[in-house]
C-alpha cells in the first residue's frame, strides 16, 4: 500500500550530471546518498543514462530504496 505520510530519514547526498559533446549533449542522472546521517547503515547510488539532473531523475528511486530498507531493516 501507500502512505500519505512523509518519511524523514536524515541523509547525505550528492547529485550531478556528466555532459559529453560528441553527437549532442547527454546528461546522465547520478544520485548518491547514505543514511542515517550520524551512523550510516545504507549507501545508495542511482545512475540513469541520459536521465537528466540527478535529483530529479534519480532522487525518487533512491528515496524508495531507503523507504523499503527502513520498512524491513530499520534505519
């Protein structure tokens, strides 16, 4: 099921893009995070080729991974 509640898990993350100019511009979505901030238990890296900016393209996927991990193992 789904929940209307926001889940707050302190994380440290970095996102960025890599551009190549050969046959045009390709922005790869990259998002890296770990949680919880004070005593990390889980690190997640999401990469989507040609996905655009990391936070927009990969952030939601990383969030879902953290939510599922937290549900079964706890963060």
